[in-house]
């Protein structure tokens, strides 16, 4: 019998599909985005589609890899500084998180906040319904003073539905260098959208990976076990399943490249041969030259002046930055002004 005090009571959990038109619309935009990306020159696919149920779990596995230092570095920062981070805003605070995933690192911040106030309203948003539901249930089972309102879907839609309880400041979390998937221009626009959803006196905690030698970056995105390769190739498997395509995964190779000029790691799927792929659901065929790539992801790396400029352009005052012991990763607290 579950302890009634600790049982994940439905009253403390609400999960919304922020895509109001529901699932059919999501299928249509996946089809449109795949069509546009694969008929473009060079070929591209948006990284947000990595995160089906398997893709989200593969990403969790990536976070455990020895080469993928980002998650460990950010966790180290929270283990050391969580109390100081959450003290940047007066209590009571509510927490909003963009791209919450498993919410494992967030637990350290949740615990630090619950040490200062009796209850916490946590509003996670994620593109993956499965991981959002799993992590919300797990959190409610562990924290009986927590209330969770989850949003499944794109950040921009989720940000429109943010709730604020009486007298509370909001702390928005954008962790794990999730911002790195956006170009600097897109990132600036998203940060402005976040700022608009907040009020003056609220805060944003931005986890941003720092520029570093390519000898460290490439293994982080092309690990020896091949988990990142599986994560990247799973996008083709998702297209096969959801859009009736016939990608032969063995005919594509995962590749991570560092684009020095743009300051980003790029993930590609390289065609091993000349081949034609049939996308039955879209009624199109796509041809590949040997060595031709599909560019599936950018992971931008930042320096401190870049981050300061982004804060200012988006309407925030950078208040404090914390680093892991090896200064690989940064957590930046910005005050909405
Ligand atoms: C979740 C976007 C931060 O870019 O580092 C990890 C995703 N891709 N390995 C990143 C990812 C390949 C990750 N983000």
C-alpha cells in the first residue's frame, strides 16, 4: 500500500498539451519539417525531433557517458552552489523549466528551494510527453510539498501558459546548454520570448557550455560506445516509422564536426553510398550522393562576453555566474530588468 501522504495524488499533477490542436497537428509539422529539410541543399533535419520515447532515453544515456562532460559539470555546480543560486531571488519562488527532460539535476534546486519555503509550484516543459509524465510522477512521489504543472510541446507555446501564484517570483531554468541548439540569432529571439513571459524581478538560470579545445569537444559528441551515433540515427528510424520511409540505417554514419568559425559542434549523418530513400508517407524520393550529409544538430559553445551580450540584448542583467572546478561549463543567473 502506498503511503497516502506520499502517494502521487492527481491533485498535485496537471499535464497539458500546449499544442492546442493536439497530436494530428504535431504529425503534420513533423512531416512538413522533414520534407523541407530533406529537399533543401544542403540537407538538414531539426534536432527537436530526436526526442521520441527512445530518443529521450538515449539522451539520458548520453548524459552518463564519460566523454559527455556537460551534465556532470552542471550537476557539480548545483551540488556545490544550489543554496546560493536559489538565494538570488526572494522567497517564495515558482520554477519554470524549458526542456526539463528527466528533471534529475533540477532536484538539487528543488530541494534547495524547499529548504526556504513550505511549498513549490514547478512548471516543466518538454517536447517528449513520455519523459515529462515519468519525471513528474517520480518528483511527486519524492517531494510531498511539490505541485507540478507540465507542458508538452514547444517552448514558445508553453511559455504562454505559465502560471504565477500569489506573491511569488518566477525562476526560469534553461539548463544543460539546451540553448546551444539555436543559432545566436534564434537564441536571442528565444531569450526575448522568455523575458516577455517573466516580470521585472524574476530570474533566468541559463546553463551554457563553454568554448574549449576540439580534442575535448569531438569525443563528447562522438563517443566510443556509439550512444550518440544511435541517438542521431534514431531520427531516421523515427522517420521510417512515422512517415513510412525506408532509410537503411546501416548506410549512414554519424559524424561530429567542430565548426571553428561559428563556434559550434555539428552532428551529421553521412551517406555511405549513392542511394535513393523513399518517403511513402510524403510521396517523395530523396537521392544521396556518396559522402553527402544530413546536418541534424548544432551545439553552440559560448564565451563569457557572448553570454553577457545575450543577457543585455534580451532584457536581463547578468548577476552571477558559477563554474565547475575545471571551468568547462557555466551556470548564469540573469535578473529580468
Ligand atoms: C540537449 C541540446 C544540450 O547539444 O549537447 C548531446 C544534445 N546531442 N549529444 C547537446 C546532444 C548530442 C545536447 N543538448
